[in-house]
C-alpha cells in the first residue's frame, strides 16, 4: 500500500517524498494505525490526552509527552529526548489523541511510566538536514562495519544500522547463533566513524520485520505490515493441518516456520475434536483396519486392512466413531464394506463450486467476434430464396 506522493514512476524510482514508502503522510508505513477518532470531539470537561506516538526508522515506535502550548500533527517532524540523555533524536508523529491510550495499553505501559520521555520541539530545517545527512550515511557505514566484522572473524550478521537524529550515535542491529565478543569491533567502528556505538541483538523474525520482503503468497510479510507479537510456531501446527513437513515450504523469509501456520490452528483443532485419532485401529471380523489419511473439510477418513494395502475404504466421521464405539463395547463388526461410501455417494458430497466466476483465468478476455460471412455465400443464399 502506498500513497500518491511516494508511488513509483515508470522507471521504478520513488517520486514525491523520495522516502521509499516511509513518507510523512503516514499512509504507507509499516504497522500504520488509522486514527478513526481524529474528527470526534471530546466530551465536555475532558482534557485531551497529551501523549504522542512517534515513529522512527522501520517499525520502531515510542511514546512522548508534549506540553499544553503545542499540539503536534500527524506526519510532523519532531525532536525528542533519548534514553540516558545521549543527545536528541528526530522522528515523525504517527498518532495523537485518545487512540494513544489503547496503544499504551497494548504495549502494557501507563501514562506515568518512566519509559515515556518528552517531546522537545518541532524540528527545524537544520535538524532535518542533519537527520537526513545521518540517514544517508547508514548504507555506507553498514557496508564498512560488515567488512570489519569479517576481518575479525566474528560469527554475526549486521542486518541494519540506525543513526540518531543528531548523527552522534548509531545503533547496530545484528543476529547471531551464539554469544559474540564484539569489544574490539566496537573500538574499531568508533575510531573509524567517530560516533558512539550501540550493539543490539535481535531475532531472525525481528530482522525480517525490519528489512521487509514478499512472502511465498505474493503479499508483503505479515511481520513487516501488521504483526507485532512473534509467537512460537512448532511443527505440531503443520501436523494438525495435515501439511507435509517440508522445510522449504513451511519456512519463511527468516528461516523459521511461517507465522501464518498459527492463524487457522484453533479452527483445525476444533474440527479435529470430532475425528478419531489417526493411530486408532478398527477391529472387524475381516481383520484390523488402519487409518491412512483424513480430509478435515469433507469429514472423511480412509482405512485399509492390514495385508491388503491397495484397497481403501472411505468412511465418514460418524461411521468411524460408530465402529470404535462397538469395539469398546465388544460388539462384533462384520467389515468396513457395510460402512464405506460407494462411488456414487462419494460424488454427491459437496465440492467447491464457482459462485462468482473468480477462478477463471480468462474471465477478463473479450468475447470473440463472429467472422463476417463471405459475400459469395450470401449471394447464393439469396438466389436460392428467389428460385424457391
């Protein structure tokens, strides 16, 4: 999603604000929150909520108090305090008003929290110039710092660099499998770049959310657009959904299991409550039947007799549960043939139906025009009519 000012032109270069999708209008940024309470008036006697949400590089956000004499606007560049008073930072206001209360509650913060700092002032042209000059150095500094890490043979990956608004400090985000001793690296970078260095280790999922990419579904990554909490994903989620355990298909851009495996997991677990366990065997007079596969959407199971693996019998969930109940009650079961669905019954089951015609690849093709008939055939037809 992008606004009109930062969309690309014919040469795939950004136009308008030139910020590659992080423009000041806040309409195409990562994790954008739409302020649907902006045009609503406060009840009589209620004071406005004087905490603003400020966005920095990528998806990093923070909350700041602002004085009563000044009300910042969304998209406005502001100068903010930094932790430990290490200078000042520059960001853009992403949200103001009553909706910030819900964002604080979502982050488990209170309005009087010590993590909420102060907005100093509106950014001047000099502040913005210094900020943009520092942002322009990030790519070069990242490349040089990677070369230093390789020279020191450090088993780490520097994925991103973020400069402070005053250009006096930079935060290096890195990923590593084990603990890394980067004390010598910090000394070399501080001497080469003449800035303060802060190293911050992040996970692989957070790295993918900061860098952004396009997933195998053809859409932008969920972690870089709307997903904020990275929950653990296990292979049990794939087993519940009857997916093949193929790492190349189940892994995302970060190398971990895809977060979308958890989206429909609860629905699958609720549907599987009516199904018998896969390892449950059916005891009949003809032999012991073993479950081969199941279809959760149609509510079907396929069983085979031990020793006769080529002959499959299709059973519904109700039929399988009925046989299991008879086995528990020690009642005889003649065979699976009495409970199996016939070919005609299997074809009567509901299948996917094209309701609106959106699955057709040629639905936008123009209908073919009829070829005009040759004049010679038209004349012979008229002559036959006259003779008749």
